C-alpha cells in the first residue's frame, strides 16, 4: 500500500457524500474536506497533506503561492509531482516502511494494536480496573488505512510512553493551529494551501526524495540509549513534518477483518505491532511551522516551549497567544503559518487577488497528563490579517477586553464559593467550571468584536483609539453575563449549605467588586460609562431635563 497512490483517505464532496480516494483528490474543486472517523485522525490527516505539499510542491515565493491558490494543479499534474516521492510512502514494505523503524524489531514482543491510539488505556490502567471511560478491548483489528493514519497520529503527537519511549518533536500532545478560509464553502485545496510556506520566506534546500534527513525511516535509527539528542542542525528543515520519535513496526496480516474504527471490510488486518525504546530523541531549539510556542522574555537564553492543550479547553482566553506575536512582554510566538497569513494577504492585494482580512484559525490537540490523554480539544476562531501598526492597536484593545473577562471570571468563581461555603478557603473540589462558564457565554460575542475590529482597522479611515462604542458594549456584555451567572450559580450549591444571608452578602460584594476593579474602570473610561454601565453624557442630559 502506497500512501501517495492508493485510495486510502476519506474525502467529503460538496454534496455531502464521502469517498476513499488517493491524496491527489485534494486538488479537486468538488472536494471540500476530509472525513476521518476520529477527531485526532482528522487533524493528523490535514497535517499529513500539508506536510506533503510543503515537501513536494512548495512554491518559490508568495506570488507563485497566490497563483496556485487561485488555480491549483490538475490531478494529473499533482500525481506527476508526487510520483518521485512514492518510494518513501510505502506502508507495508519489509523495509523501509512509512513511519516505521528500519529494523524489523523481530525479537520484540507483539503489543495489541490499540497501543497506537493515544487515548487507549495503558497496561497499569487496565490492571487496576480504572479504565472507566475508555475501555480496553474496544479496538482489536484495524484496516491498513486506519493503521496508517493512527501510526502517523501517534508519531506527530507522541506523549511520554515509559522508559526510553520518546516524546514527539513538539513535546507530548502539542497544539496545532491551521489557517482556514473564512468562507466555509471553499475547497479542501484552499484549506490546505493556506498552510504552505514559500521557500523564499522559509529558506531551505530542496529535498531529495530519498533523503533520510527528511524521512527518518529511510535511514538507520539514531539510538538514544545514552540520551543522545537529535537537533535541528542534524536533519533537514522539513524533518519536522515527518519526525519519528517512536520505534515501531506494524504486524500486517493477509487476513480479512472488519475495521474497529471505520467499520469497513478489509482484506488485510493489523492486530498488533512491535515496539522498542530509545529511538530519535528530539532536543534543542525545535520549532514546528504549525505549532504555537511561548518563551520567557526575561530569560531569552531559555528555549521556547510548544503550547499544549490544558484542562480549561481552548477559547478566546488563548486567542492572543495563538494569533498575535509578543516577544517583549508575554513571550507569545504563534505558529509560523499563522504569522505568514498577513504577508500572503499583502502579496495577494498587490496582485489584485482578494484574501479575506478576517480568516479562520483551527486549533486542536490533546490535553495530556504524562502518558494519559485527559481530553481532545478543538476550536475555531477568527484570525486577523493586519499590517504592523493596525495589529499593534488590535492587540492592545483586544487584550483589554480579554483582561476584563479574566478578572470577572476569577471574581465570579471566588464570590460563588463565598456564597456556597461558610469557610470557602477550606472547601475542596475543582470549581474551575464556574469561571469557565463566563468565558463560554461571552465567546461568540468576543469573536464578533474581533471581526468588526478587523474590518474597521482595514478601512479607509481606521480608528486610532479604541472605539468607545465597542468598549462600552463589551463592558456591558461581560458584567451583565457575570451578574446573571452569579445569581444562577449561587443558588445551585449543596442544599444543606444554602444560607440566604451569606448568599446576599456575597452577591452584594460581587456586584461592587465587579465594577470597581482596575480592568473594569479602564474599559468603562474608554466607553465613557458610569459605574452602572450607563453613558455619562446621556445621564447628564437627563439631569438637565429634570
């Protein structure tokens, strides 16, 4: 099975139908999306195709990028460009085999194929009978198609896997951010091509299809039994798309099965694999083009670290870190493809090609607790394409909006506990969902403001100050939603703990603090509002009339 020529990926057509086709289907204007059976597979399949385009079809400069965005190659031309890379993408070869160790690992004990799935319970979990939510034994047989994408998914997300079983190049369970078209009806080609970088901007030598520095499974595994590291200078720049931290070999059998993931009948079955530790040990200043990073501006000598999903999910509290660079104060480093979008828009504008000022951003990844997957998160949010000056203004104003929500959410959580418990500091249990509720109910309103602000800053007469109407509107949105949530939550505590006198006291304290915090005062001043959220000028006129 060759992953460049076999019909192994499920594609979605405009009419909603799905079909397994070769990767060349990605250039078909009738193909609008992928249709993998799992969310992590969907994200991995996008990364597979983006990596393939970046490796085999990267444009020379942004002018060529724009031309291909407008007019993708034909399926025939695409196949011609991919054919020379086909030897590196054979899944069921004796050696080399896609994303598998060069060594056959014949002496290693076979492991159930479920070990390929990041969310599968580990041996100790099964032994202790604590696999309550994700049961062992649910996946016993995979078809070759699902085995291929499962293998790729694990290699690019690899969490810690026990002694010597290395984590991925971006760390275990990294966040991935992909630029998406604002128009949801655009083809899959447009979705993928937005995440391809030109070689003028990202300078690297054109790779050789048989280069083991790009495709590590084509060469000998760099053993790391003594901690030997693999650094960016040791390999090709494109290695980041094809990193292979785990030593694995699939046991492919010529026996029919019903795939436990996609449900299709297959003439070949993959029920187990062989693994070995101490493979590629990625170390040093790695940065992946599809992943956001963060560093400490006060400690520039330290390496940046990739962002991971957390238990609080993905939402607009993370929006700035994922879309806006800040090297001086916060240490935010969005993914390279995210920062590149504004530059693509500039080139497209010069060529009289319209790319939207407000695009989309798809962020996703596992929340990992070492080897245990706690949750898979995925979120869509707007992405602004602005010049440097406009971006600085947007970042300043939107940060003020986010800070108001943050302070209000923390206050809400603290005061609800005050309402619930006589000794709130001694109360145990996770109540983070209280603060999270405010973020959730204001999320769509925030993204609407982002899009409005983007259009304003790209207009013929962009504002130089935070628009008072927007600041006032956001202040009212957050404070009103916070007040409503307090009233709802304060009465939902344990019945035996309800005390109306305590609840009333906590409510009065909450209402006062909600409007007198620094963030609230700053935004209210910009919006020209009084402490009750009313326009100052309007109230003065009412007084004069009286």
